C-alpha cells in the first residue's frame, strides 16, 4: 500500500522516538523544568477526571504519565505509534505490577477508528506535543466524540504558533529559531536520532473551532510562558531562586490573558456535550 505524505511523516516520527526510547527517561528524568511541566499537566487532568476513571492516552511514550494515573486508581489504555516506547511502557507496568490498570496498543492517533479497545472512556489525554507531529489534527479530533462517554473530557498539551521565549531569542541573533513558529504553514523540520520529520503548530482557537459542535471549552493554561522552556539547559539548576520566582508567577498567571496563549505549550481541556 502506498503511504500518503502524512503517513510517511508519522512513520518517521515513530521510528525516531523508538530509537530514543531506551534513553528517553535518562535524558529528561532529572530535568527540573520537565518535572515541573509534568506536575502542571497532571494536576490539570486530575481537576477534571472522576475517581477511578478510564483514560485513553495518545502518544503515551515510555509510560510515565500512564503509571502516575494508574497509581492514582485510574485505568489507562496507553497508545503510541513508536514500538520502542510501547516496550518501555510494558516494562514499567510489569515492574510496578499495574497490569490490571494499564493496557497498551500500538496505534496511530490518526487511525483511532482501528483501535481494538474503543472504550468509551472518561478522558482522552495527550501530553507534550505528540499531536504536533501530524498535519491531520482535524482527523484526530473528529474521532474523539465516539471514544468518549457523555460529559467525557479531552486534555491536550500542544505547541502553539507563538512562543514568547522563542521570540526573545532574536536578541541573541537566533532569528531562525525566533520566528520558526510564526512562519510555519507548511510545518517545520525536526531532527531526532538521525531522522527528519515535520512538526506543525496549532493555536487554541484551532482546537476549539474543530470541536465546537461536540465539545465545550473548560480551560486553557499556558505552560512555560514565564518559566523558560526545558531546552534552555539547566536553567533551574543554575538559577534556583530566579527559577522559583518565575515558577510562582506562572502558577498565578497561567490561565490569564495573554499568558495562556504565549507559552512554549498550552494545556487545553474540553468537555463533551451530553
């Protein structure tokens, strides 16, 4: 079967993350800002999921979030297109004896109609911009209503088209990075583990408009709007007092204008109409 450009791009992204799967946690596990981001996202999800709820996780990676929610008593069906990531997830599930709470399935989020376990679920969850690896986000979003129970919630963590921290890099002469999101209609090339694939950027308004017939907006929070992005290496470790000041400011302003729109990411949650 001949692959479409979108399918080929997704395959390349899957291959890249599979190659990185064995070292992924070592790279990011002790990064203070990455851990801050995870805590923010998890707190956001816990605000909306009922006790003992069921979660469909997209681009689940090595299973860090799946394990966290399972240990909170939720049942997670963790999906990913990267076989290496799924292998790491299964090892963690076995190590933590969470087989009754975490299941997994190798499946593209653009082909959720092929899921063996279609739920329906209480919550759909996608973390850390996995959904930015497709130019068919509309296709992904259109599959959500059938996979959720009435009043079910979807939470996504997405890279927007504008990031204040990146724009500030213009003062360091890094013009290409500073403007890469603003002029990205055809996407931008990412390079990971020797593989090139394309990423696209989506503003909250795109998500809201795509889902407006079936979902109501619950909230949008900026993530790494005042706190610097995690790719600014060891910032929190080098400047701990300054980092805490920025973190406290972001925690207060995360849901306000303009901060909720200008971060490295945003967290968006929507509720399915009954």
